[in-house]
C-alpha cells in the first residue's frame, strides 16, 4: 500500500536467524525480520511505531563474520547473513543489562500501577536476576505531577520511548531528556499546557514511571478486563481497549506498539448513560413519535448499524432524515466523486505519514482530527515533509511542523482551491483540453487578490514540492459547510485525479462518514421532529436528558467508519438497562434481534462488505499490519468533470467567529467526560477584542443558525487576527443543529452583569 | 531461584515418648486372671478418689478446669486459621497493608474485595476492603501471599452469623490503635521462617 516507504522498495534478501531461513527485503532491520518470522529477540527500548531508539542494548545478536555484538533493532540485515539471537554470552550480556536497570530501582511493585505488565519485572525474571553486584549512590528524585500524567523519576529506566512518541508521533514535543549520567531524567518543557496527548507517552512507558494521574493506584492491571473497541469521538476510529472492573471503566489503553490514541480517546471515556431502566411509557411515546414524525434529526455520534436502522425506518415511513454535518460531507463527496470516478477519496493515513509534502486546506487540523495531525507530524519528522497549512487562522500549536503557512480570506475557499489547482496542475500533460482551458481562463490576479493569497506564496509552494515524492492533501469541514462546497470538492478532486495527490477528506464529526454512506439524507427538517442526540419534538438521548434514554457508544455494539476508510467494530464496555434504537425499530415493524444483525446489511454499493459482526477481526499482527474490521471497497461512479465559474467572494469584515472546539474536545460526549476539563470560552486575540470592542472577561450572547450561545470571552495572547474560536462541545443536544459555514460574523449583545465583569477597571 | 529455602520452615520439635504398657494376655486363662486381678484391686475407688480430689481442688483450692466458654477461651495454635486480622506497623501505627491486591487476587473463593486510591501523601491508600466470611474457606492463602504480613489469621474462630454473607470491613479487622501494644506478631501461615536471616543475601552499597 505504501508506495513511498523506502522500507518496502528494497530488493529481496535471505538471512538465517537461529538456523531458520528467513526471506525478506533489504532495508529491514534484523529485529524486524526476526519478528516477521516469530523469532524472539528481547528488547527494552524498541517501539515499533517510532525510529529505533537504541538506548538499551538488550537486542544484541551475533552475526557470523562480524566481531562483537550487534544491535538488531538498528542494524539492517544484509543478504546471506547468519545470525544468532541467543547464546550464553548474549544471555550474560542481557542479564548484566537487567542488573544495571535494577540498581536502586525501588522495590515497590506491590503498589506500582505497572506491576503485572511491566517490562522490567518480566525481563528481570526472564534473565534470572536474583543477585545484584552493581551499585550506585541513590539520589532523591521526587514524583512530579504534570496534570493528565505524572512522572516518577525513581522508576524511570530512561528508555526514551515517551520522548520519541511526544516528538515523532503526537508532535506536542513536550517531553525532553535532561542528560546527566546516572541523574538523567525526563522533563516536561510544556507543563503549563497539560497536553492530554501525553497519555500516549504514558501508554508506551514500559515501567511505572509515566502513568495516568487519574488512574494511578486505583487498580491492578490484572484485575481489569480489556474490552476491544474503537474510539467514536472524531471519526478517526482509533483502536482502543476499555479496561473495566465492576461495571466501571478505569482507563483506556491501546495497541501502542502500532497505533496511537489522542487525549480524547484516552481520557474521554466516562460518558455512559448510566442508571437507565426500561420505561415502557416513554418507549411507547417514542414509537408513536416515530410514526407521526415528518423528520428525524440526528447527531453523527451513532454507529453504522443505527444509521442503517434509521435509513430503513425512513424507507418505511417516508420521513426526512437530517444530519447536517453528514449531509454536507455527503454532498461534498458526491461532487468529489464525479471528478475522480470513485466514491471515496484515495488517501489513507499510512501513505500520509510517508509523504514528503502535505498540504492542509480548510481544517484546523490539530483540533479537528488529532490522528490525522499525528500522521502529518510523522511525515514531518520521518520524511522531513514540507507541510503547507492553508487556513484563515494561524495555529501556534502546529507551528513546529508547518513549513509554510498560507493565510486566506474567510469565505474564499473556492478561490483558494482554484488557485491551488491552477498552481499544481500547471504544465500537467494529463489534464484534458476543456480543463486546461478552464484553468487558463481563471483570472489568477483577481483571485489571488480576493483570497489574499499572493502569487509568490503559491510559487514558493510549487517550488517546495520540486524534488519531493509522495504528496498528500488533507481537507476538512470548512469546505464541506461552505456554500460552494460542491465546486470546491471538484477542484480538490482534480488534484487526486491529475496531480497524484493522496487526498484525505477528513470526516467532519463522529461517524459522519458512515452516516453519509448509509443514509439517504435530506437538507433540512420540517414539521414534527424526532431528535436522536439532538433536540426535537420528541428527543432520544444518550446524554440522559431526552424523552427516552439511549445507550452511549460505549454501551453498545456496532461498527464505525473511520477516516482510514475502514469499518471497525466497537464492543459493549458498560451495561445499559434501557431500550435501544433496535427495540423501537422492532416495534415499528422493522425486525432484527440485535442491532448488529444490520452489520452484514450495510450497503455493498457503498463499499461495505457482507461480513457479520462477530467475524470482524481486531488485531495487529507481528509486523504491525492492521487487521481491524475491513477496508471499504472503492466503487466506481460516473465521471462528469464540469466546473463552474468561481463566484465572487462575499467579504467577511469585522469580528468573525470560527466554530472550533478546544483540542481533544469534540462533542457533548467528550464534554461529559470528567477527565477532559475544558471551559467553553470564546477565545480571541487582542486584535479581535479591539475589533469587537470586547474585554477579557466579558460575557456575550449571540446566535448562529438560530441557536443562541452565551459565552465568556477571553483573550488568548498566542492568537492573532480578527477571528475568535467559538466552541460547541458544551451545547448538548443543540450542537449538531448547526448547519452553516464554520465562520460567521459576530453580532452579539453584551450581557455582563455586575457579578461577572468585576475585574475590568 | 529454587523454592527449597522457602519450604524449610523449621517449625516445632518432635519429642516422642514411648508409654510403658503391659502386654495384652493371649490365652483364655491369662484373660481370666487379668479380670480377677482388676476386679479385686478396687480400681473403682481409685477412680472415685481422683474425682474427689479434683472436686476438692476445684472447689476449695481454686483449681477449676472447666473453661467457661464463651467467657473464657483456650489458647489456640498460631497455625490455626481463624478470622483474619489486619496488623499495624509497630513504629508508626500506620496499617501495614500497602494495597498490593495480592490477597484479592489469590483468594480462592473470591471473597476479598478492595479498592485503592492515590492519597494526598502520594501513597496508595486502601479506600475499601471487605472480606465476606460467608464465603471464606480459611485456606490461609491470603495470609501467606501478603508481602507485608498485614493480613494474618487471628485466633477468633467463631464464624456463625445470621446471614450467609457476612462482611467484615478493614476497620473491623484492624488492630485498634489503642491496643497496638497488645498486637501479637504472627507465627502462622506465611510468616517469616525462624532462620530467615540466614537466607538473606546482601545487596552491595555504594557508600
Ligand atoms: S516499574 Fe515495574 S519493576 Fe518497578 S516497581 Fe513498578 S512494577 Fe515493579
Ligand atoms: S518515563 Fe517511561 S518511557 Fe519515558 S524514559 Fe522513563 S521509562 Fe522510558
Ligand atoms: S483464607 Fe482463603 S478463602 Fe479466606 S479470604 Fe483468605 S484466601 Fe480467601
Ligand atoms: S496482600 Fe497484604 S498488603 Fe497486599 S493488599 Fe492484601 S493485605 Fe494488603
Ligand atoms: S531494542 Fe535495540 S537497543 Fe533497545
């Protein structure tokens, strides 16, 4: 799959490891080949998903004809090599390494969180360390609490996995090594930010040094039942395990060797709708409400199967089915596919992380899709990728990976897409004649002025792509909700078709992608409505505040569709005593015993497979290949490449707000999670405050799409420009009613009262 | 690491004594003679005298042998496994349990349930600890596995209760702080062996 990965482009080689003949390709390390062939080589610092660290020396092997011991995690295998992974000298070497690790290591396995799954414990036993000959003067190393995670330097073995994850994977770059011989420690240089992404650094820690603060000392690892699932928050569908004991989720872990979870997935797990019992009166009312409904409006935080049930109900009862974000995405992808001829975008995350140039357009990537941002970060760290970030607002959180920031005017996305297509398709010979004419006819000077994107910026962009291989383009929901979304989609699609870009159209929320593929959505609701996780005349809610309770996504089985175009299973982590959507469907004459009976019925025409739920795999193999669910099959659609004139750009003057949640907040469900504590405040720069005549600490009310917001305004000194960030994660059942373009002019009323604005003198 | 050293508990000394018993007669005549001898020896009165002596001793000399259970109880072997006790550290008075959860894990009848938390002093605190004595089979595994000699078997063997489930809380089993001076070190199941010192290997120190 990964065409750009130099590892896979090597020529075939054969090596012998412990007498076993192993076929592989050049470019792989001895350790990788051994693991591919189920040969065990002990490691302490090796983490498959980052570059070899080489700090432990446990992975030493002997190679015939080479003096001394070789680090198998770093050394590439050469054709014909004969390798021994274990003999008494190697054992002794490894035993001594373990003895050194054990010097002054506190004897606190009895209380340590890691006990039972600790690499140090395991390898100390494995290498028979029953006496200690080494010694060093111990030092006082107090525990440090960094917020989401805490660090105990006394337990740290300085393997550096956490630092590498924070740098190469999540890209928060918060953890650093403070060198000092035996006194070396890990330091958090961005403690004040309290990055939830550090949860991933804690996950890879082989010992109990870096742990989740909330989980610390609450349970032994062996008491917890691991329930495999997929994170439902952002549409990433990342692999995760709920770790459960006595009907409570204690923590979330993952297959950290190969996959990554963002802070929301890791810490946002306690949103279950608890203490629900069956209320037949409410249930009957719900059934009646469905019968009489003119529209069903729902939030995209549902499973594929639930979406399927809603679609079946629509077919039977003929109501309108409305889910704004998913609908916008559906229309965007429909337009997109008329150019590419395939119903899905071609991109995937693995290829993204192998790219040498990445363009990000119309998405605040760090907030909207952490997992996509992590893959861009990997490309930046491993491929030294050029990252061109195009957005009306600069984002200081990603300035470490962005090599070129191109700021455009709010609302000018169509023009920007046209400029991009024009620049990147210049001189391209595959382009059809009509398209060439269309591109040549574009008034570049005018567009560039209207979008406020300089031609020299585009030239620089173009130049920086020279001599690079592997291009990715990531687009997001600023485009889907744009009034000219369909035209933008076609322009973006040109880059997939003609410029060889790996394009990812990041799903806007929750399972919006699954919903957009399964449901036949309508543009707007009318008449009597039933809302599912949305306020309606009759409301079904997994948040516990509706007319009938529904299970939250960690209380039900089902599948999700992810940004990687994969259909992945979720399992029940917590019990639920009430009615589910399938019960309503049964009462309405659409019969199925379980919700997951719909898994094999998902539309094959949209790339789903007829696999039954219980047959879906959930694992990574020894080489790190993902076997979770299945990949959506690409479907052909008729091609119709007609592009319209670029429309005049409507000017957004004055104070503008951008709908955007804080990092690692996505929905009312993450908002319900106690470990993710974010204030729903409107954040703006000093410039914005001046433009809107606001002061830090003012409370304002305003309306977007008929939904009224009350917000405390705060000045963020790291921000620039006249656009403020307006979160929606706290809006509960109203959050998914928003349907317009993400930017809007701010027309507000100040509602400061004496009690609130007491600090402005 | 072998287990031999752990198996050598050196508990108890065996001092057997042979009793001097007369031979059992084998012939019919021999049996007859034994009966006649015993009949005319007036052994009945020997027995009555013993009873009389004990009565006098009990009533007038204060040497009563009856144990007035339940007001009095006989001492019981340290290896007897009765209702659990939670011991405290003698120096600080803090409870010994570190919340490692090994007793909970090993318990064969799943009757130990516990919860722990991270406390203000950065210690692992036992926030919840119960044993359901209705289920406990007094196997002693918990006392044996405990690395801190915190959970031990006490001498209280009455386990009758009104309900099948009968829970004891941590506080119920913990040595009362004002009786800390009376806390007995435990010699039973899981206690350190008398020769533990000999088995210790020293760790080198840099200073
Ligand atoms: S890090 Fe491992 S070896 Fe160290 S105390 Fe914890 S469980 Fe024991
Ligand atoms: S905190 Fe953990 S992962 Fe980080 S260096 Fe120490 S032992 Fe390794
Ligand atoms: S004595 Fe045995 S059954 Fe009773 S609590 Fe201990 S381990 Fe469990
Ligand atoms: S084994 Fe001992 S120290 Fe561990 S939890 Fe049980 S009583 Fe406490
Ligand atoms: S795994 Fe090779 S040096 Fe640590």
